[in-house]
C-alpha cells in the first residue's frame, strides 16, 4: 500500500514495486497452493465440527470461526491470483476490490484474535481450572466472536468505504490496494493512528497474550507431570510449541514489516512494500496449516480423517486417554455431560476420561 495523492504521478520506487518479478511470479504460486489445500481442508474441518463433534464447547466454536474465515479468504484468493498474473492489473469492479481487501485483512486479524481466545481458554483450563467452569458455555464463545467481528469491521471500515483501486497510466494498469490515495484519511496523523491501531490492537496485544498463555501452559504441564502420562504431556507441549511457531511465522513478519514500511513511507519517503507483499503471502499459509492442527488436536477429527482415507483406527484405552484433552475444567477429567453442564452440575465426575475430545491448542 504505497501512498499517493489522487492526481500526482507515481515515484520510480512505486513503479518498480509494481513491476517487481518476485511479486508477480511468487504470489500466484503461493496463493494457488493455499487455495488447493485450504478449501478442501477447511470444508472437511467444518463438516467434522458441525456434524461429528458434540457438544459444541467454546474451543469448538472458536475453531469453527477460524475455519470459516479461512475458507472465505481461500474463495477470494483466485481473484488475487489473476490480479498478479495480469501484472498487478485489477480486472474487476472497484467495489469487489474493497471486498477482497477487507476479507484479506479481516481473515488475518480474526485468525490472530481467535487463536488468542483459544490460547486463553487453554491457559485457564490448565492453570486456573476452577475459574473456567462457569465460562464454559457456548453462548459466551458466540458473544466473543460477535464482538470480535464487530470490532474488526469497524476498524477496517476506512478500507470498506474507500475506492482502493488506482489507475497507473505509466503502466496502463489498475491496481487494487497496492497504491492508496493520501486523501483516503484526513492527515498523516490519521494514517499513523489507523495503522498503529491495527498493529497494537489486532497483533501486538494478542501476540503477547498468546505467548504468555502458552508459556504458562507448558510450565504448568512440566510442573504437574505426575498428573499426566509422559506421552500426553509431550504431545501437548509439542502442540503448543507448533502453534506458537505458526503464529510467529505466519503473522509476525507481515505485521512488523507493515509497521516499518508505513513509518518509513510516512516520514522518510522510503518504501518496503515489496517485502510486505511477500510477507502477506506467509500470513495466508495459516489457512493451510489450521486443518492439520485440528488433526493433531482433536480425537474425533483424527478418527474421521482416518475413516475418509480408508484406515480403521482401533484406539486402546491408554491411547484414548492420551489423545483426550488434558484441559479439563477442574484439574481432573470429567464426563461429557459434566463438561457441558452448568456450574451447579460440575460435580458429576463419573468417568476416568472424556467421552469426546477437545482442542489441545
């Protein structure tokens, strides 16, 4: 998003960015890979979540939200693929450009916030289990998702209300979001406030909370190793580490590069947008990785996947316990009924292990 006035010519640096072969060749390949993996992966994920996992706990609600946004973005990416193949030339309507752009950023930030919600729930379930019991209600997770999307759409409203296309006469192309008009916002201060709000509210704070939560989860599992089998503890720790690495790899580069680019562009007239465009491709890889995380995190998801590929899985009692969630609401494993009941029914502990599995994010 190089900024430009509505009538002035583009500088040489911006023109070079638009002709950059790394962007024009790399992003279509990367986005095509995301589409090929993300669409079937997330369709399958939603099928499992809706029809094969009951009851719908907060973790499941959050994963449905995550998978739905991943699928929505994957369906929009073919437009971006054509855009870059055509030499950064937008062939569709101006309004569609705004829709695709808002969807792109809404997906990234909603994924960050949803993963933060999951990490916070997992932290409370492991470190403060008794505090989590009364909040383990589907309606609370639905409210959180509603508030999340309302906040996101309000924050991204400047993009939704603006024509994000730009006619580049020097190259005879029409860009989508790659060149923004300075008058989209009233002043440089407004630009700085808008971009800092996105960075701090939708990345830095969630990133800090997610890291802190998973560090707390890992520390608690190590300290209470006598309560869990070695395989169970190791699997949970590895999964937490993987999620953190995915979070850092997919989301951190684009957000930090955007911050550097906009500070440089606003005050030093220097652009790092070509680097930012490539890091945006990394953020989309999260759409491909999420279904694999569900595979490792959920027993039902794992079993259904094995059935689809024609493999019969016979889980022994010890394996059932190993694959079941270690994040029960009171520090002990509980039956499915007690997990889905209200606070007054939490004492119905009748099974040595869960009847259904939850995410071990």
